[in-house]
């Protein structure tokens, strides 16, 4: 008789964004006349930039001819894309990352869920609280997180690093020593950042205690301030303690196209074993790479025209962020984020819980956001709005919220 992976049964509820999707669909079905503005999930709304569309068209054309047809992509991804990443995202920033340390994939979400597979089940993970749910959920599925306590909404074997207003939503070094540390900056969900010096402290700490930092740089394109690091590899010593995850979803609109990459430096070792070789072995077997046409589209992201077009898209979303941030502040809300990240993090008014505010906003303003408590217990009493909507919808949502 077959057995299931019982770890899945330990997961409370459904995936945060699925829960929200179901609630919004039910509300819309009950109130078909109401117009709803969706500023919940961090999904982009601007179309793919013309340089990317052009690259897609031409790659599709290539696939239609025997001489230029492409079958399976190489395990690590095509060299043309890995070289473009190595140059633009690392060498141009003075970081020492070689093209063969870059693994192209079908998105950072998959990689952030899958990367835990190369680590033993007895590793203890540390996460920011609140946190992007995929890091914890994927470790629950693997059986690494112990027992869930519904009263605290915490797992017994997870080290939570609270990120609250008191610490500017930036985690402090944990008292208990972790083996794997998940960090994401600019942060999802709070939109906070840390300086290069602060990140260096994490790198020094990880090297000292023998931990690995899994660094999610998905929102890097939104950094507007000096001294906020674009990659963990700007820090000395990161090559021996860090893995970096990167997405094409948020900077280039690939949420539906799917493309990302993971960097594992060859110096990152457990004894004699390079983690690079384990991830390469996994890519060989459980390939989650991207099709040729998508990798060609990814290459266009780094063309001069592509870069200019994408700077405009990022500026468009950041103008939304500023509009929402300033508007809510004027209306008396306590807000943060939105300066180096496309997320605005606000304190719920009148001591409402995060889910109470979710319902209140949906029912009275027709605006969908994400309850902060969905990202972890320290998110209770907070709420996230995304800047990834259209400008018109961002303004309209703001107006509706102001009238409440
Ligand atoms: C979010 O809204 O937090 C993310 O966009 C969801 C995701 O990337 O999976």
C-alpha cells in the first residue's frame, strides 16, 4: 500500500495567495456589480517590453527551422544567457561570479522551494518573521520544521527572526545558531532593506558559525538608495557561505513567462563537497530549466534597449509605490517600504487584525491586499499593498481607501 508524504498534512490551510484568490472569487460571485482592484499578490501588470517580444518572436522563428531548432537546453542554461548574467549582474558590480556558477531555471519561486533539497533534514532553518511563505512551506514539506503550534503560528524547529517597526523591519542575528538562513532584501513583504555593512555582518556571522545564507534578490531592480547591496556577493567572504536566488519576474515581467537563476559559488563547501556539484546533479536529474525561447527573451533583458525599456517599467511601478505610500501617509496611515521595493507595508488602523482589515477593505473599498499575518506572526496587525498594478488602479485604490 502506498504511503503519502505526511509532512504535507502538517501545513495549515492553503497557500496564502490561493486563500486570498478564493476569498476574492467568492466575494466577486456574491457581488458581481462591485469593481475590485487587486493589489494583493505581487504580480506584474505591464506587458513584456518590446525588446523582449522581439527576441521571443525571433527565437520562435528559429524553432521552426531544422538548422536553428533547439531541443533540450544545457543543464545549467545556455551560455549566452549565463554570460550576460555574469557580466551585467556580477562583473559590472565588481563581484566575482563565473558563468558556470549560475544555474538558469524556470523561476526563483521554484528554486527557493527546491534549494532545501540539497541539505540534510537535520539542518535548522532561520527565517525572517514575516517572510515569503515558500521558504517555510517547502521546509515543512521536507519534514525539517518540527511541530506546528496553532496558538503561536510557529514551527518548533524554525528559528524566527522578528522584523518589526522597532528594528526597522530588519532581522537581528539570532541567539540560537541556525544552519540555513533565509534572507530577502529588498524584503518581501515589508519592503525594507539593509545596508551593505549590515549584510556584511550576516556574511561574517554565517562564515563564523558554518551556516549557509540563501539570499533572495528578487526585488533588486527596485533599489533606489545608495549603500543598499544589489547582490550578497558585494560582501567579502560571501563566496564561502551564500547562495543567491534571482528572478526575471519582478524586473522584467516574466511572472507568466518563467525565468530565474540561482548562483552557487564553487567555494561553498560542506567538508570536501561543493554544493555546486549537488545542485548541478539535481538540475541534471530533476531539470527545472527554461525553454530556449524564454532564455533568448532573458538575454534581451540585458541588451541596451532592453535595459532602457525595463528601467522605465521599474520607474512606472515605483511611481505607483510613491503615490500609494505618500497618499496613505497623508491619510494618517503608518506606512513603510515602497522606496527600494514595490511593496507598501502599513499598520492596520483601529487595532484591526490583518485579516479583519483584509475583509474590511474588500467589502467597503473593493481593494484587495495581503494580510501581514499571512507572512508570519510578526506580520499581525500589518497589511501589504503592491505597486504592481496600473497607475490608474493605484490612484483609484488610494482614493477608495481615503474615503473609508
Ligand atoms: C508575492 O506576492 O509575495 C509574490 O509575488 C508571490 C510569488 O512570487 O510567488
